[in-house]
C-alpha cells in the first residue's frame, strides 16, 4: 500500500454551520454539525491487499469461490452462522468501499472489488441491492452470485450451498450447520484437515486469552468452541485406526484399559 499522506484539518466548517443556521427558514430545517455516522468505529470485516511481489499469483486450490479473481484491494463483508444479511448491509457495504478508498488512498475504483460471504442470501438484502441499481446474476457455480454495487464488482458466496463442493468444505465451519450439527461436517482432504486444526487452535487461543493481554470476546463463543470440539471428535472417528494410533507410545495406546482388556485376544505365548 502507498505511504499515507498527512491530512490537515481546519476549523472552517463551524463557520459554515453557523452561516446555514442563520439563513435556513426557521422551523423547517435542522442543521446538525459533525453528525456521527456510526455508533462504533467503522471496520470492514476483511481486506485482502495485493502485495508487490512480481508475477502472477498461483491459482488457489481451496476456497476458490471466495479467493478467485482478487483485485488489488478486495473487501470481504462476512455474516457468521448466527447472523443474516439485512437490508442495511447493502448501503453499508458501498459506504465501506468509498471510505476505504479515502483512508487507504486508492485513487482508482477499478482497483477495488467487493465480496460477501454469508450463510444464505436473503430477499431483503437482494431488494436493498436492487434499490441501489445492483442486480445479482447467478455465478458459474451454485450458491455464487455476481453484480455491480456502484462502480465496484460484487461477488456473493452462500456458504451453506458452496461448502458442499470439493475444495470448499472448509466454509462449513462458518455456517449454521456447524453450530447445529458439527457431526455432519464434510469429509476433509489432508490439506483441509491441516487448516481445520489451525482453526481449532485459533478458537482455543481466543477462548483462553493470556493474562495481561486484551481479551477478545467472540459472539456465540461457547457455541463456537463446542461445535469445533464435536467436529474434531467426528473427524477423528473417521480416521483409520492406524492413523489414529500413529505416533502414540505403547503406554499411551494402552492407557485407560483394564488388565483383562489389554490381554484380550492374545495367545498364551503373547501374554
């Protein structure tokens, strides 16, 4: 990203406010100075920025529905398993894009693209987009949609539908199915399993914040932790017994077994 220029603010606008207050027809209008546009700091959920490394990035193997065709700046608006897309999300997404251009000093809107990742598309969100001139058309795969919000290309992913496809199974971890039925988690390949362990480690780190550090509170934290624990148990059960026992010392394999259980099935000479 380019080095940000320092912005200098002046106190001229209070003069304009006073000027307008004295000239507006009395009783018909209200002039509000420095109207706060958010109840809390505005933050886009995820920003993916193209680094300066030369060459064409390799094609992604996992989560291509979200990570294909990235722009120099890609803003990702995310709705978790316990949230839904609301009508207000559409104008907020456009506002985020415009504000990001100012804050990150992106002069060309062609360098910016929008992504939405949500459990499912909702009629109220679609209607809000339509009111702003954005019509969604089906993407190349079920559960993906494309459109243009203002001057920005928009790509929407319905995680609950897309997660059923190979290479997209990890999206199941951010769907309502993960909370309601983690035992039904899709069959992961080796690469997906590795990432799942990393996700679980992240959940545990958020759950057990070290003393002296700022505690990050996750929405539905207990449900998230419980769903990952159940999903992990389900994944372990699916592994062949050889993989489940690999790396365990003999005493670890036998831990918790009664003497008769340890000897069951052994010939006399083996005992």
